């Protein structure tokens, strides 16, 4: 049995459910929208054998020894109702803590997802130390330094955090006039050539070359051509090793292949939206995921991690998130028991759900030269639609 946790508005979540089922996998899907809208949850750290998620139709027992493919996206910040926002925050916090600490196989563990790619300068330094060629970059709030960097060569601007945004070319004049009130700004040297996307799943690497007329092939109306690609063996080994070093079982790697044959590493995404690539590759990425999830034993990336909320938060030394249920006959406080949602979803909730789907499915192209807001940078989970 493979548990699949995510949102029915996320195309990668839905693609995995369809493709894994077609390939004969036994799947237990958990749609977090349904848990929030009409269900509840009880998740204990450490697990006591009675952790569950509930929807309007069923109660799903959560096996700490089970296998989990997760795409957990926190939608608390897109809610307009404070109670719904609190429910999302409570569920995501509890679920991430539980998945982080169970002995079963989790692809990928939540604590590892946000470590590197949520901060581009740190992430790029990790990639350099791992032996990859990384384009030069500058993260700064000093206009003079930013102008000097853009003057020295063709430059792109990227989000400094893990929030999804499209890269684009910027010139010296635009940098000189930019609004830096939301600094810092992250600039990177532009590299010409084809794009390479490689998905690492355990020891497997599935790569694709993208020829595009646009600076960022994920956006724009220019010509795009996709073709299966094989990276050099030493580069594949390096990606597999670095993915493991990040504590991940799966990652989506982005490279530029310059005309002189150099592979320039742009980033490694810890929660790749891989569905489009998988369709073109005939489902081979999903096949590798299923093989990994079914494998015996616990992967190296699943080594025990410290509880994310610290220890000794209660008399018995357990880490807890608790709330008392009104009308609960025994008056007990259960670890992360959720308040039930109203029986029917109001129109406002439907609008929030549509907005959430857009936040999952749409690329956010920031046309201004500025970093994301501080609130955006605090996001615990980032995701890559492409």
C-alpha cells in the first residue's frame, strides 16, 4: 500500500494517482482539501498506533511503517476566513511533524524539502561545494553592486526564495531604476544554450532536453521542442549523490547546456512538478517512484531527525500539538485532533478553493525587479509546476 497525500487541484498529484494505478500499484489517496472541508485528523508524535486523517466519507488509518508519496502545500495564507486559515496551518504543521518522524519511507520528508531551495544563495553555494558548475550570482540590496553586476554581462533576475517565479533578462538601466524596497534582489549570469531537466529518483535519472526561444521555457509563447536526453555518467552520479546529501529521495534538477558542452547547474527542486515530463517519457519517472516506494528497508535520507518542535513539551516527553474538541465526551486533549468543518462548504470556501488551485497551477511571473515579500519567504513548502 502506498499513501499519496496532496491536493486534487495539483496536476502532479492527480497524474501520479492515475499513472500509478495504471501501473498496478495499490494506492490510498488523501486529498487534503477533503480533510479540511469536511473531516479532521489525529496525528501523534511519536506515533501511538492511532493516527488518522478523516474525510466526510472515511477515516484513513495512518501507518507509521507505511510508504508515502507527499506533495504537501500549505494553503493557510490564501484563506480569507481566519478559522479556515487556522485549520490549514494546524493540519500542515501536524502532518509535516508526523511524516518527519515516522520510520516508514517518505518521498520527500518535509523537513528536507525546505532546507536548501528556499534560499537561493545558500542553495547555490551547496551546489558549488557539491562539484557542479554554477553561474555567478549576486544577492544584494545595494543598487551600485547590482548595477555593476548587470553591466558586466547578460543577466537574469530570479526569486531569492523558493517561491515559484519565472526568470527573465534584466538590463543595467532597469536595475538602476528598480524599486529596491523589497530587497534583497537575486541576479544571476545568463547562460545560453538548451535547457536540461533531470529527475533523480533514488538511483535513477530521467533527463529531457528543451530547446526554447524564451529565456524561461516554462513561460512565453516561443517555440519549444522536447527530447529525451542522456547526461554524462559522472554528472548522473553527482546528481544522485547530491540529492542524497540533501536528504531527498527525489529531486528535479535544472541545467543549461552551453554551446561548448558545459552543464551549468541552476537548481535542484525538492518537490518537482514532474507530470509533463513523465507523460513525454512514457511514465518512466512514476515507475521509478513506485520502485523506490516499494523497496525494502528505509533509505539513507530517512535517517531519524530531531522532532521539529523540540522535546519535553509535555510531562511524558512527547512533542505535541493539541486542541480540545468542544462536546468531546471524555474532554480529552488529543494530539492534533482537528475541529470539524461545517457540514456544507459556503460559496466563499469554494472561491478560496479556486484561488488555491490557481496558486498551485499557475506560474507567477513577477514583472517587477524585486524580491518576494518577507511573508512569502517564510513559506515552509515550495513547488515547481514544471
